């Protein structure tokens, strides 16, 4: 999954064979759009919490001890682990690129937004 912002920056979740993930709690506050690599896995977990796909048994926000912002390695969201109802697992790691045209907002532009119930 790749999201391209109007500034041309991107955030991506891609399947990886990286091991050593650590399940972390969902932070209380969504980071601003300029923290793309942390924001995307949080948003995906929020979407899954509402959509609850039948094929998935569970999903977790994860971190890696050697990946992410240098001041928050092992604590900052770095991906999503999805476990299928059959027990299969996939790890989606987050990555972001910088902008070539402008910048993303440093503050949440839609602080009251809630994912609508019934999506899926």
C-alpha cells in the first residue's frame, strides 16, 4: 500500500520477512501528517478495527528495536502484523519518503475525523 501526498511525499506499507517485531499499544494521539512512517500503520490499524475483515483473526501495531525514529526505536509504530484466521501471519513494515514539492502539515488538519462505522 502506498499513499502519495500532494507534496509528492509517500508513505508505504510493504510485506517483509523482518523478524523481532514487538506489539505496542496504540498511541493516544495520531501523529501529524509530516510523521508519515508512524502515522500510516496507526491509520491502518484504526481502519481494521472498524472494518474487521472476516479473513483476519487479529492485527497488531508493531515496532522494531532497530528501526524507526532514532529517539523512539522499539517504541514508535513501524508496521502492522496481521494474523489470518488460519494462523498465517504477514508483517507490513512502514516506510516514508520526503517531499519534492512543499511539506505536509505539522499539525492535524482534521482533528475531529473519525473513521465511519460500517466500512468494509
